[in-house]
């Protein structure tokens, strides 16, 4: 059963996976392109290392962005055929809804591995193509694992959102956003009128989400191919 | 005889304007039960309640002796379902669809399913998304019967199909039923189609069951009478008057459509000083139309 669910998702997503694999493979290579051999001496190594970090910094935002795109697309794809048929087929199958959703999610998660593998191979190729100073190491596997985890997290969030009808999703999202906006307004107002009370809700929220141990830390953590 | 499907006082509200209210339904095991109703009368909603796709707000539903919705996976494993609109995954081929579907059913008959693919001229390599409505209809029937179900629930399975495909579809169903004694619950607004092979009939209108009885009783019990000097009141009549129409306002002659008619009932008219000039059989479609006409609140009993 799981094999067949995996096959249907593979069949509906396989063409969509190709551009993601190409971009995931090419991104690490793009990030290190144009870097020459490391010159002799401390200063030369320092300059080369700086050039490497600068180039990586320029391309760095593309990695989490690609991970989110991969995860979201895989999640939307996982439900697309069911949405097209108003979930009637899925609901008529002799399987409990939680089990069906779990297996569907598992199948989609396996497909997310494919772009991560592409990125891993690209990172290995990029690491092999550059000349790095002696004290510096490359971490292609760690980068690929981070990319996979970020994709998986994005996939999980979008999978949950896409599981319901568009109406349900809109209600859930708008309620959530509305609640955040309302809380922000209330804390801003309280900060203005209550003496000694100062609280920036938005900053706190972002920090709580993307900094350790926030659930989305994987997007903001260390995406380096090269490190000391 | 136990019932394959049983609904007791089931209620469900869909939106602001439509409600299924206190719906009782009893589909005997082994029966071919025709579920009749006009478009929008609640047939598909009822079927989705039976299939556990919608949750009833009140009442009790049992299918094959199990409880809806608690025992759904088990019930669905024993039930073949053909929905009103084709619901299959468009990107799969027929062969892939069979394999996908088969993986959910322990009694799936793979050999027979491929025989049916040949018999119904489907082609295992055809993509579902590129198939015609008729071909999809045949594939849905194939999927429903190749899992060897004890119960087949068919929601307007032949709606929009050409006569040849319609015959193929119904033949496949009847062939399966004749070998397995499975129960069939088939909804349709194509009354004449059900007349040929259903042995039970239920009529639903505006979310309410109008009548439920064996097909023979339905067909033989609904008559059109030509009555001379008809009585004004019919409260004590031993039958149900569905409709009465003036033939000509200048003469005391009316056409009555009645349910539950038996020949000795002519005595009722004789006692009332009336004469039954003619008793005519109605086919299922005419009976269905008259039943619906009489069940609607706006009906005053006198048609024009």
C-alpha cells in the first residue's frame, strides 16, 4: 500500500523534481565559482578565505529559500490529485484517515530526499573544485542534511495546511495571523501606556521561531559549506 | 432477513437550504435497491453519509452490520463504490490505477480485473486523464466489482453515458451480482433504467424518504383510475390518493392516481355512489412522478 502511494506521488511529482535537483546540484557550484587557488602565506590565505566567505554569503539565502520551495511544492503535490477529486477517492478507500495521511506524508518526505541528494552531490563537487586554506574544512554532508531537514520542515508545515480544503486553510491561516496581529497591537499599546512595561512582540516572535530552540532554527542556522 | 444498509432517523444539514431529516432506510441483504429521487433531492448526500464521507448530525447508520462512522475502514473494505463523478487520479494509467486500488483490498481479484479490462475494452496503458466519460465509468465499475464486495453502492453510475456503455456497465454489475448475491444500492433519476432489475425501491424527495417498498408492490400498487361521480372527500379511502384531475369540468369525471390499490377496492366507490370506469397500470416513471407530485407541500391533490 505504501509502495503504491509512493509510486503515485513519484508519478505526479517526478517532472517537477527535475528543476529542483538541477538547482540544488548547481547552487553550491555557483557559490564557489571564480575562486582561484589560495596564494602562499598567511595574508594570501586570509584574502582567499575572505573571498570564499563573501561569495558564500551572497548565495547563502538561496539555500533555505530553495528548501522551502522544495518542501512546499512536494506538500502541495502530495494532495493535488486528492484536491482535484474532492478527496472522494481517498475517502472511499478502506483505510483510516490518519493512517492514509501519515503514509502520504511519509511518501512525500521520501521524495524530498531527492533534491537533498542533488545538493549533497553538488556540495561534494564544489568542495572538490576549490582550493581551501589549511585550517579550513568543508562540510558537504552537513550542508545537505541541513537542507533536507529544512525541506522536511517546510514540507510538514505545508502538508498540514494543504490537507484540508482551501476554505479550512484560509480560516486556519487568517485566524492565526489575526491572532498574532492582535497580540502585537495589544502589546504595543501596553508598552505605550503602562509605565515600565516594554515588550516588542514581533521581535520576540521572530526570535522565538528562528533562533535555537525555535522550531524554524534550521532555516537560520549555519548553512556553510566551509568552516574552520 | 437482515439489512445490508440501515438508516434510522438520520439528520444532516448541508448549507442553509438543504436538510436530510429523520431519514429511515432499510436495504435488505441481497437486494438490488433502487434509490430514486429528482436532482438535488438528497441521493448523493445520503450515499456520502452511508459511506462515512459526511457525518450525520443525528440518528444511526449501520452498513453490513457495522457502525458508521466508527467501523469505516472495515465497511469500506467490503463495499464497492462508484461515485457520481469520476474521481480517479488523472495521471495514472489504467494498469497503475488497478495496482494502486488493489493494494487497499485484501480480496482483490487481479486476474479477473485484467479480464474485465479486456472485456470492457479499456486498455491497461491508457491514461485515466485522457479517457472519455464512458471509459471512466467502465473503469469505476471495474474497480468496484474486482474487489469482490458484499455491497455495491452506485451513485448514478450511468448518468451521462451513451446507451452502449450504459448497457456494458449494468451488465457487468448484474453479472457480478448474479454470481455473488451481493447487495446493490443504486441511485438514479433515470427511473426506467432501474425498473428492469431492481427488486426494492426507495424514493427520496427534499431529504425525506417518500416511500420504500418492494418493486413489485410499487409497480402493481400504483394505478390510474377513471372515476365517474367521484366523492369530494377521500379521508376514509382504503388507498392513498396521490393525485386527482378533472377530465372535463362540465362532467363529473376525474382521473385519480392512487397507491395501494387492490381490485376489491372498487366497492369503496360503489358505496360512495361513484363508478370506476377504468383502471390503468402506471410504469415506474409515471408512478415516481405522481409520488413526488403528491409528496410536495404545494400539492393540493388536484392537478390541472
